[in-house]
């Protein structure tokens, strides 16, 4: 009886040791994944800030006015009416 009890204790310690090693290896794997995702998150934040700066630069009035000058837009366009204004004119 004593021999079976000792054997079962040794087997349970061995099983706990194996489980502990398994949990340790899984923890190492998870920490590597966390580091990878943190790096990718930082890269995405950097890219996002660069895209925001580019968007603000493109949407600025100075850029729009320079593009309008390159495309030969006038400051005020003459209105074009499809039908004549009969009721607003005094004839």
C-alpha cells in the first residue's frame, strides 16, 4: 500500500512538472505574439499619423488654390441658367 502511494505521488509530481513546462512554453509563445502585435500596432500608428499629415496637407486651402491655378480655374464662375427668368425681370 505504501509503495502504491509513493508511486502515485511521484507520478502526480511528474505530471505537474510536465504541465508546468507546457504552461511555461505557451506563455513564452504568447509573449512573442504580444511583442509582434505591439510592433505592428506602433507601425500602424506611425503610418496613420503620416497619412493624417498628408491628408491635412492635401486638404489645405493653399494646396487647393495652387491646384486651381494649375487647372486654370477662375475665382468666380458665371452662373449658367437653363431657363430664362421671366418672373423676376420687369418687362
